[in-house]
């Protein structure tokens, strides 16, 4: 395939999805001098690191915290910490099961964005051309480039490379021009999670700020207000177990709230307390059942690929590392040697 060189050293790159992977890749490619446009169907950047605001409080209703293992991510987290974007969460972590709460003991350092988890993606989005409330319907070959088409038929522009960072069921159709990549994406099963958010007029008497729950319907509960920088109002986030969520995926939100709160009080042995506010949110694609280990998917000849935590383990760190891998793959394809006739 012949790839004509652009009139300047700058190539144009479209990134579909403004979650952590997409924003990480976008920032890296922009710093390398490329023109980057990020498209997202949501109201703002963040994906599962988004934050829900309600009156005088906020809820981290998706990603709860993140840990650090890889040295590249450690360096980035150190810079975020120095800039005041993240802070360590020293909340008490325990296990709830059968009406009893037990301490979990020492574990990895846990970090959160401050004053909310969305601080991290908003920091990464700063300076990028991020276009929200835009749903990309297709990426279509246009000569040696790519044309993006919105779901309403609008022409979103033409680009030298496209990186898809949405969940695999949404990514596979956008990768149709690269059947092998589309097949790999379609092979990943994503598990759903119902999240319930609630506030209470007094602190709940549980000796933990984060709980791994071993009794259905829950898998996790966290005192959101215990995280640094959060409002003092007693607020909690409850995550439904994937299997339970799958069974109840189409339930009414009010029924989900009731089930998750009842499950929490039963698992911890607490006397039920009525919340002052409660709301549910459905994460249809919360995490990969069996994530790939590729780092990213990339078609060198077509300059089309995908990345996300489902390519590199279902954790915040994996999303970041996959974004870096995606940016590196794009950059290699756009290097002068890759623009030659093959």
C-alpha cells in the first residue's frame, strides 16, 4: 500500500473513546506533534473513571481506586501526585460476608483522583481536541486515509490513522475493515455491573471504608466520603456482582438500589438505614471476563487499531499501559520509514 507523505511532519489521528486509554494515547501522540481528535459519545471525558455529581456530594460510581505495579505507570502517578491530581487513599479495607466484617490486612497502596476520580481524565484531556456527545458509527477507508461518520450521518473528518478505545462490543464494528482485529475484539466478553449510589444523614457504623463483599448480590462497597478531597456527607457506592448484574441487567433502577442496599446490610450485619438519596447506574461493559494480553491491537498496513483495559487486564493501570502501547503503534506507523511504498 502506498502512503503519501503529508505536506508537513504532522499527521492526523482520530481516537474513538475518551476514557483513560484514549486520552493517554491522545496525549502521547499530541506531544509527538500529531494532530489528534478524540471523539466520545458521553457528556464529558472519563469513561469508567467518570464521577456522578448530586447536590452537595459526588460519587466515584465506576473505577473505585487504582494500584501501581508497572514502573512507567509509577512515574506517571508520581507526577500526578506532585501536581495534586491524585492522592493515596488510606481507607480501611475489609471483607464482608455472612453478616460479619473482617479487616483485609495489608495490601497495595491505593490511589484516587482528587477531588474526584474524573480529575485524572480531565487532566489528560486538557489541551486535546476532545469532541463529546459524538457517536462514531463507522470508520471508512478513504484512499490511503480514514473517514469517520457519525450516527446521524455527519462527516467527522478524514484522518491518517484511527485508534478505537471503546469496549470490544462497540469496537468490533468500527474495526470491520481489519477483520482479524474485529474478530479479536469480538472474542472478548465484557461483564456488566450495576452501581448504586447512596447518601445517609449519619455515618454508618461499619469499621471499614472499602469492602470486598462475598455475598450476592454485591461484590464491593465503599464509603466514598472517606476518600481524600471528597465532601463530608456520608456517601457510599455499591457494586453488584457480575453474575447477579447479568441476571438483573434489565431491572428497574429503583429495584436495583433496593436489592444492593439490602444485600449490603445483610452482608455486614448492620441494621438497615434508609438513605437520604439513592440512585443506580448500569455499566453494561464494566470489565473483561478474560482480557487479552496484547497491549493493543494494530494493523500496521491500514493504520487502524484498538486499545483499552480489555487489551491489557481490566484495571486502571492496564488502561493506561494499553493507551501507551496504542500510541507507540500509531507513532511507528506514522514514522517517515512507514510512509514509503511497500
